[in-house]
C-alpha cells in the first residue's frame, strides 16, 4: 500500500489529520484503504491506494501537496543519496519526455550543500533514463510535469514523487490578489480551527481579495477545492482515468442557501470588486453580501451571533487613511482602539478571531484573548487570537502602579 506525506502550514497538522479522516468517509467517494497515521511538524503521514491520492488532491483544503513516498533509507553522504535515487523505477511512473524539477529540504542534516544534494538526485534520475532509453528528461524549474522531493534529517533520507503538481493552495479560481493575499489552504485551516461550519454566520470585515470568504462559500456550496484545476498524477503512466472521473463526479453540490450566512467588507472599493470577481471564479452562485466600509465602522451583519474571522493588514494597508506624516505606530494604535470599541459595542455574543503576526495585538485592542493558537505563515510566526465578546468580561485590567512605586517624577 503506497505511503503518502501531506505537508501543510505549521500549526494545522491536527486539523489536516481530522480532514483526511473525513475525506476517507465522504459520501459517494468513501475509501476503505485511506488510513491516517502520525502527525509531524509541518504535515501528516497517511497511506492508501493510489486513488486515495486522487481523493486527497481533490478534497483537501489544508494540505499543501500529496507526496508519494518512493524510498526511505539511512545515508552517510551524497553518494548514498545518488544510489538510492538511481535505484528507483522512475520509468514506471513517467515518460522520459516529461520535464522534471527536484527540491530538497533538510532538518539537522550534516551535508554541507542542499544544492549539491539536489543536483545528485537530478543526475541519478537522468542517468537512469539515459541508461535505459539513451535519453534523459529535461529540467523545468517553473512549470515541470513531475516534481521530485527529497527530505533529509540527521540520519535518514526520504524520496517522494509529487502527485499534486502545483501547490494545492492554488485552487485554479484566483485571478486577482491584493498586496499580501492569505494562502487558500491557510484560510481554510483557520476556518476549521475557529470552529466555523456551513450554516453558521461568518463575517470578514477586512476581506482583501476574499480568500476566507471564497473558501467558506465553496464549503457552503459543497464544491471540492480541486474541482477547477489539473494535477500531476494525471500524467502518470498508470493514471486511472475512469477512477478519477468517478471520484470527481462522486460528490453532490449542496442546495444553495436561501438567506446569506457569509458576509464581507473592506475599506477599499477595489478589494470589494476583486472579492466579488474571485467569488464568481470560484463557482459561487449565491449571494455573499459585500460592503465598502472601514473596519472600525462596521456593524454585525446578522442578529444571530456568529464568527468574525479576519487577517488584519499591516502598516499602510491597515485601512486608516490619515495624515501621511502621522507615525505608523500611532495610526495602528488609533485603528485598533476604534476597532476594539466597535467589537465590544456591536458584536456581543460573537466569537472574534484575528490572525496576525503582531503578537501584541490583544494589548492594542485592550482585550484579553480567550485563546491563542500559534501558526506559521511561511516562515512568519503568527497567532490566531480568539476573543469572546461578552460584555463586561473581556477588558484587560488597567496596569496599576506597584505599592511604593510612584513612577517617574
């Protein structure tokens, strides 16, 4: 039974493991072979039939890729890695006419150069094809047909063949983005960690290009996140086209909601228009009400409390159109002070989730978080702060001078 590794944004490993279990139980496409194994920092190990890789690629909103394990062994130097790569039956998986790319990551590896290790793997694959067919595949670092991934730790080397192709957060619907768009799989993970489910109220008051809204709307519609894109496994020699077609058509879209449950706003009219366009490209046919308004001026879009989830922008993007001579820190403090007042006065009963790299955000809001979950957005350490908007219980206590300390004179 093939083994797979599904990498994901760090902090979402448990959410991905839960999602993979759900994928194995999907109505119309259930799998008796897909098994979820251990979580490791940055991903989840699982196993199953090759068609299970099809299922994960189609349905996983959190995985970054689905990597098929080709080999695993201890190593002492680059020659050991070359020998292991040379021994793999690459010709059973893809043609010599397919372009390739090799990527290597390492944790505590004693090898001096990852670039040299990457070159040795590429040489091994090309030498194997040349030995058998007197031809070698070409390298394409931008849009390769096949991606080979190596992972090194202090003692062991694992070699993978990527079944996904382009990273899975590239859903195939995004045509326009803002300055710093949230990756789609991270947005989907934040939705899951927040506890939001289709049918619950959701509001993003700083929606940018609409990533959180589009992910949520596709969940409401029942649209698989990979329905609008191609995958590398479709170029494998043993690609099972009939099985893939059955998996792709095995889901049924959900009935369209009769009343809106997903809402968004942004200070920028261009961002609102971009969100509307991206929602259409994502196949969303029902209404997602959007407004152009400053975040600190918003009101709860529903009498029924729900979840407010947003990724506040930074610096000039924060949405405070003030005097350019005002220091950025002052603008930020003013913005979050006003936002805090809005949340306390207008969002009683709501659970507010703010995803940010600013670890001092609760202090700026003068609110005490009920939970903070660490994540990494790429290499950037972030937090998902949760604030439960219960009147009278969420204000941070004002700092009081210690006895005997009168402060500066």
